[in-house]
């Protein structure tokens, strides 16, 4: 036997759940508006390592500016380093040259580590594919065995 309070309890439960949901949505909306308000209006500055240094004796010409803008407009894959790092001449100051060499050595080490990780991932994927193929063959043989029985 059902009680007469059952429909009222159901309605009360829905009202409570709706109220809690509304409070949660309002909380997230306020957080989003605050985050939007606190964002700076100017774009963030690029890090110092990403800037390219032109040698003193090299002048910037309109052709190099156009080439730089054309290169940046083309959608290219993500690069870890700029090509200019490799092409730039080493500084005349010994301490700056040592810093530059240390930076390039660090970048080289990171690239080697990444290459090793990618090779390992590649071999893992090959092994996984081989195991999946074997699993498919086993499942197919089980399926054919079930169909024959």
C-alpha cells in the first residue's frame, strides 16, 4: 500500500536537487566571470629564449621581414627550437658563448631524450599491434570452434 506522501516526497526531492544544481551552476558562472575579468588585456610577452638576436653587422631588410611574416603565417608543426638558434653566430664574449653552448647542449639532450622516448613508444605500439593481431586470431578461432559445435 502506497502512502499519500509519496508524490509529495518525490516533488520535494526534485525541488531540492534543482536548487542545488542551480547553486552549483551559479557558482561556476561567477568563477568564470571572475577569471575573465582578471585576464590581462595585453597579450603575454614571449619568453626571452624564443627571441632571436640579430648580429650588429646584419641589417633588417624588408625582404627578411616579409620572409619572417610569411614563415609565421604558414601553419607549421610545433617546433621545439627556432632554426635561427642553429644559424646564429656565437657571441664574441666568452661567457655569453659558454651560456649559448650550454643552452644548445641542453636542447640537444632534450631532443635526444625525446627521440629515445618516441622510439620506445614506436616499439611498444608495434608490440601491442602484434599482440592484438594474435588476440584477434585466437578469438576468430574460438568463434569458428563455437560455430562448428
